[in-house]
């Protein structure tokens, strides 16, 4: 299997190279050169499900074609077992099992990004590299990505990680997760917004002097090694729904940089029994506006309580447009809606009273998007709200809304016990280069 740049199909690399490079040399994102026949993927996936092989077993079947012929092919089983040692449960909210929650926050940092980050770390730690030259991972984060990447790569030999996050624009719990590391992980608090952090990473990759001095890679969702493993939980959940009800699953996904959404679209492209896909955005409405008007207007991000989704220029829209070059085809493939902050807060209150369910501010955006679907849409399909993070990561926001104290998970408590450290920098490439 080869992977090509979204900007130049003649730029082709293997799986390991795509992971190490992160971003293609022309600035594009790596996508599969060809899409496998549906039955070639679906048949082994069903076998893994029937064998109750878990996410690690499913990964061994679903990802094998993408790793075939690569140096990492014999390591895939070990990578999957190391990465996927926690569950992604499907919880139904009603007796008819028409509305459920796909919980993706049971990993070490209580966010869905643990899945991709741990797979990427396990893969890159097994990738051959030049002697004496560490791999330098750059990651821009709007909240959850950096914590997941830092936890996954901490202590990995031959790999250094630099996390860039917007100072003052993440929750206190998120900031602690971003800054409680030492050794091979450094945290940079950027005086700016997430888009500035993301721009700095892209500028670093384009800087010839920096690339000559160190081997750069990225652990954002622009990296193929983050995105491909995220297709697994969509496969697992949709196959369970199909097996139990003979019907495809539909998903409402909290969306920012669009990595999680793209993973769902890719899973459906590969044959997962997925029907409708709705992207739930906060006040950062670049994607809903693009689908409505057909004109892309990237813009500065707007700070909200769902901070990990505060993205004004989502990178993975490039992958979605590569799959659906015509905007009308993209509209047919998925929907997108923007939810304001007051509606998000209100949804947290309403669903706590109705279901006893406590949403994080990101999952609440998806829950509100579901509530706004036409009644006939809600009745005809089996919907899964994607719960992307544990609400305890946002206690300062959620507790006053539900009037209850949120217990902290063991994983979060463990991180709180660590001391914190970070360096503030201006949002300039020169400051980033000095820090590296």
C-alpha cells in the first residue's frame, strides 16, 4: 500500500515514511493511493467482531492492508496490543436503542485522542531512524491532542516531543495534562490562538534550516498514524449496531480540526455499516458555512467553552475535499451544524435532568446537534453521539451547570499528582526555533 499527497498524486510513500514525515513535502496530507474493495475489509472485520477480539484484534485485521509490505507489517500486532488496551463502550440512552453514546474517553488522558496518539507512538518507536538523530515531534493542540500525545510518547527512547498550546485558552485540567511532563517532552504556551500554534508547526515543516537540523514529524491529526486507527471504533460500534438491529449506525461527531470526522468518513468508505454523519461544530463555523455556501473562508478561531474544537482553519478538510472534490458531493456525504455557547450550556443541563448523563462541553455540542435533527430523522435511524472527552476535564464549566461535583477518574488524578512546567513564547517561527 502506498500513500499520496492530497496536493500531488505523484508524491508516493510507504506507511512508515508517511508516519515519520507527518506532513508531505509539498504541504499536503497523506491519503491512501487506492481504496480497498469493501468486502476485502468488511469480511475480516466481521470475523474479528465474532471472535470478540476487541479493538486490538480488529486493528490487526483492518489495518493490515495499509501496512502490507512495510517494515512495520510484522510489528502491527504488537503495536495494536500496546495501543488499544482500553475500551470504547457503546451505551444506549433509551430502551428502544435508537439513541446511544460512543464513549471514547476511557484512555490515559480521558479523551478520544488517546487512540490515535498511542498507536502513533507505538509505531514510531519501532520505526528505523538514523543513528544519533532523535525524531522531533511537533504537535499543536487546542486542548486534548497535546495531553494525549505527551502521555503516549513520554519516555520513548529516541523521540522528543514539543507541545504547542494557546496560553489561557485551554481548561485548567487540560493545561495540567499538557504541562506535567519532563524528560523527552517540552510544553510551549504560545501567546496566541490554536490557529497560531497550527501555523507554527506548518511553518517549521517548511523551514529548510530547521528540517536540515533535525528530523521532524507531527502527531496532530494531519499525521496518517493518528487518523487511520481512529477508524477502528467507528467500525466496532457500527458493526455492533448492525449485528443487533440489522441497521447501519449514524453518528453525530464533535468537530474541530476534523480528524475524528474524517476517520468516520474513511470507515464508511471502507465498508463500515454507517449511514448518516453529522459534524457538530461550536461557534467556529468554517465548515458549516462552506457546506452551505460552497466557498471556503478560513478565519481566526473564536474561543468557546468547547476549547478543543476552537479551530477556524481545519486541516483535515483538505482530506475530505480530496475524497469529495465537488462540494455538492461533500454535502451529500455529511452534514454540519454550528451550535452556540448558550445552547451548549443548556444541553448539559437538559440531558443531565433527562438521562442523568453528564456531557463534557464538546460532547454537549454533538448532543445539541442531535436534538436539532428533524423528528423523522431521529426516528428512522439509530444515532450514536460521540462523547469525545470525560466531563471531569472541564469541571469548572460543567459542575455549576449540573449542580454536582464530578468525580475525577484515576487516570486524571494520576496526572494531577505530577509537577508542571512550561515555557511561554510569542507566536513566531523564530521563537519556536530557539525553543527547539
